[in-house]
C-alpha cells in the first residue's frame, strides 16, 4: 500500500519500483552475469546479487530487488522474503561505516551494553540510526564469534577487539573525521558500499588488502595449541581485588609481532579498564 509522508495509508497498491538508469543497469547486468555464472542453478546467486545491488546505493532498494528478480527469473516477493530475512541487507539509507556493538551475553557482561548506551548518547542516534553527516550507522548486533576478545565492536564487519566506552568513542570520532582507522584483525577498512561489493564476490583490489587479511587471534588458538600438547604462553591477569597471585607479578605477556593491536584496542584487562562501567562480579562465586 502507498502512504503519505505522514505515514497514512492511502489504501492503494504500491507503484512498481522504478528501474535503474540505463548506464547503471548495463553495468550491473555485466556484474550480475559474472556472479550468476558461478552457480549451476541461477537461483543460488540471489545472496551475492543482493550484496551487489546494495553496493550501488548503500542499501537494498525496491529497484535493487526488482533487478535481482528479473535477472534470476524470480518474483519480487521471493526476493523480498530473502532481503528482509538477513540483517546484513539494509532496507534503508545508512552510513559509510556500519558500527555494530555486540550485546550478546558475554560481550554484554564485559561491557558491551555500556558501550552501546554510551555511543547512542555520544552520536545522538538510536539503534539503526545514522549520524547527520552520513558517516556512521549504529546498531547492536548478535554474537560475532569473537567472545575471547569481548567486548567486540565491528565496523563494516571488521573487528575492533577488547573495547571500552572511551576507546569506542574515539573510534567513531575518528571515523567521522576521516582519520586513519585500523581494525584489530583483518583487512583495512573500506566504505560500506565497497564492503558490499567484496561480499558479492568481487576481488578487493586495494594494494595490500588481501595480504592484510588475518586469521584467528592468539586467544582463539589457545585450545588448539593445548590439544596439540604445546605449552601455553605465560600471561598474568591480576585479580580485580588486588590480592595475591600465584605467578610472579613481574611476568607479563608481551604481544608478539603477529598479535596485531589496533590503535583503538582498549587495555587488555577489558572490563576493569573502564572504572565508570565495571562489568561482571568482583568476587569469586560463592564468596
């Protein structure tokens, strides 16, 4: 149904989505043909094609869904059902940088809820809102499979680990001013439109971007190393109450060159590093 700008339904069917300009459609058709050719069944190309049209306008428009339907011989209802199911497809205009704060259980306990609340106040937007300059869209997201680096913030699906309220504020401020920002792990940042094109399956042609893509961090690999019989690296985590510790206090773990730390990493004792927003119990269970 069509609606007025005030949101009042006029009781009339929505008009068909407009088409892309001829030059844009011709370019998208060439790219789409390359994507569809990868699959024995053209229908399987729907997910990357949705990323492709998202890379054009920064979100999946009705025009983009119509394009996907026509290319794949599907109905717009079938395309809409998929586009509205997956949260990586945006349904409205969004910023150059999608800043997602994990608020799932472990990240929330370690400070993710406090980070998300603080960023809403700092940016003046709610969940899914975009700053007036069009730079940052803020949202809370579910688990990013990086619990050993909690709390985690993602920017265009690149990791920023071990965050605090202060480090997250610095991060979004730098994104808005255009300062250079490096993820903790993975390739250098690019805009959301550029990210969408990469997710559609096209190569990242930025010099050094592919080589910079990283794997799991050291904390993620501890279990694997122990299973192989390798000795775990020594690392002291001081108790929050400042009490005695079995290990000598001068033994600390110095990150190796492979343990890349972002300029926006918080201190490693994450929840205790932000006294204004402590997280988790301060005593052992049962005390």
